């Protein structure tokens, strides 16, 4: 095996963090519900609030209900209106179908992690790998519940993002099982695929947005995913690729060294501030753009190549309307908000 005992402990510690994250994200669906979420629900589980809940879960300062975070207790300081909204969502028959699936999936995920902890205590490598294989099968089953197409089709933008975030956390755990078996090629391939998946899912989320309230909720969350989560996955992939390039002797030397797995710390700065920097960015761009342009800018942040079609359209329309000054010869220095606003300006002229 590649990792030392100390390495195992570091890996399992990272998985525990993923479990806390998955718990919070799954539980917040009890506020968001199914379909387009109400404004009060979105404000109650905003980026700032979710970061706080993640920190408190990590510090074991929150009560659980049916295995998940008890949001009625966690959000009691948000006021009576949000408690009433949680009760209202709980009575929705369609949401109950979702809730049953999510509780089952999270329970399976938890069982898989407990089994993984036990597997790491098995001395025989063949038996240990067999147990890890079984754990991975359980994780894939949980993943299929979170990504159930029939349930996703019923979800609004906020609910869709939550489900996808849960799926990404489970996928990271699956990748970790490959690493524990020294299957670095498989881990590397899945990490590259996960980066693409996260970006694509984020864009799909933005395109599902149907109101300014939803966009206000999604914008900071998607920006944070792009500036925090994606770079961590990319760094993880680069580290795995580097380890895969080592010779067997070098891997053994690395395994016997005193080096521990480096964990990327959760940025708690935003959780402590009254207003996360991602929210400030949204407010700044909102003052310069209208709704459709803001949606486009968020897509550009996640996948910059999506700008190209807008740039081509602007250049074409600037010639047609004899306004060449509105189509720069170099697009590299033009900010996203300018591209998005110019695009919708010309669209309005058609």
C-alpha cells in the first residue's frame, strides 16, 4: 500500500470533513424544497450560513435528526418565519419523496464510511482491498440516489446545486478509495473528470435560474465553487499525477517517509465575516449589469471559453449596425461584465 498509517489517518480525517459537508448540504434541502425556492429559504441557507453550519458540524456543535443536521434547531435564530417554512416544506408530498431518498442515500454513505474505517484495520492486503471494493460499491449506490435524473428534473436551480454538491462530495470519497488501494491511474482519471463535471454542473445550475432572488443566492455559491473547490480538486489531481509518475522504489520511499498527506484547510475567513467576498463581488457586478448579463458573467467565471460565442456575436453585430467602436480588436483585456452587457445590448437592438 502507498500510504503509511499516519497517511491513512490523514485521509480518513479528510473523509470525515466530506461527511460533515455532505450532511449540511443534504439537510439544507429541507429549507429549499422542490422547485423554485422561496426568498426566505434562500436567505436562510445562503453561502455565509452554510459556511457557519459546516464549521459548527466539524466542531460537533449541532444536533442530528434522522442522521442529518436538525435545521429547525440550527436555524432557530433566523426567526419564526423560517421555522414555519421548514414545516411547510416537510408537508409537501413531492419533497417527502426527495427526503426519503436523500436520507436513505446519506445513511448508505455513512455505513460505507464506517466500513472503510474498519477496512483500514485489516492487516491482510487482499482482504483489505476486497472490503474497500465493497465500500466503493456502496458509495456508487449512494451517488446514484443523489444524481437520480427523475428527482433532479423536479429540482429548481438552488435544489439542483445542492444535489450536485452532494454528488461531488461522494465522488471525492470514491476517488479516495482508489488512492487507498494505490490505484493512482483510476484516481487521476476520475479527478480530471470531476473537475469537468463540477464546471458543467455549475453552468447547468446557472441556466436553471428563473428569478433574480435565485441568482442572488447562486452567484456567490458558484463563485466560491470556482475559486475554492475546483482549485483544490485540480491540486489533488496534480499531486496524484506526480505520484503516478514515480518509480515503484520512489513510491515505497515516499510511503516510508515521515511526510503526511497535506490537507487543504477549509477557508474559515468567509465564515467569520458578516459578508463573504463572493457576495461583495455579486453586489458590485449587479450595479453594472441586468439579470441576463449577470447570468452570462457567472457562466464565464466557471467556463471562460463560453465567452467566445458572445464575442463573435458582438463583432458581427457591430459591423452590421456600423458601430465598430463597440467591437474591440483584442478581447483579452475586456472584462466579463462588458462582454455580457454588450451582447445583451445588441440583442435588444434586433
